[in-house]
């Protein structure tokens, strides 16, 4: 809801500035001014809508992580409410991370059977909300043993997206250990 309100405020400020600028420019430049402001307005309106349509998962994860890192002023008075607030956002963050890892595995033609990870849950830590360890059991989507090249690509992609060192990611097949460093 807050994002919607911020978006509407940006549009309103842009429109006010445009109407003010329109009075300042000479009349023979107004049609160029209208064309440029119209294009900018179309971009301002379509960008959030495109993000919603495409389901930008990375922004959702980063938004949840940002919510974890900041404390709400309303919850600072009661420690139990503050802990409930942190627990709620931590569980939301963990489910979003799980969904993102599953999507990464699917993009490599793999199926993530078991995902376990640990998150730094110390609010005083500079790495609060970051993954510290990840163990992932994968197979091909048809149930066969996964190829090691696909597993290596998956490991690199997860490392890059989640900000976790590759040595902290342990990928295994349901029968044998594939990649472990």
C-alpha cells in the first residue's frame, strides 16, 4: 500500500512540475515539451505495472530483507511484539528464498527436492538476514540423476543471487554427493 501511495505522489509531483515548466517555456517549444513529458509519464506509469506483471521476485526478496533490517517504530515499545514482527518477516523471507531457489533449479532443468539453509538472525549483526549455509538436494525434473554441469551452474547462480559464498553451498543428488567444496 505504501508503494502505491509513493507511486501516486511521484506522479502528482511530476504533473505539477510539468504544468509549472509549461508556463516558463516559449510557446513554439510547447509541442516538444508535451511530447517529452508524455513519454516520461508513460514510462512512469508502465514501469510499476510491468514489475507486477512479470513478478519481480528479486525485488520481493530484497524488500523483505530490507524490512528485516529496519525496525518499525510502533513495535519498539513492546519487546514481544517486536519479536513477533521479526519472526513474521523472517518466515516470509525464508519462504521467498525457498521459492527463488526452486525457480533457479527449474531454470536449469533440475528439481529441488530438499532445501535447508540457515540465516543470520542476529539483529545486531551486519550480515543480518543473509544466508550463512545452504544444503540442496536436486534431481533432473524427470527424476533421474542430475548432470554435474547443470548443478555447477545452479551453484554459481545461487551464489551470485543470494550473496552466499560457493563454498557454503552444498548440492547433492538423492543418491550421491555431486558438488561439495
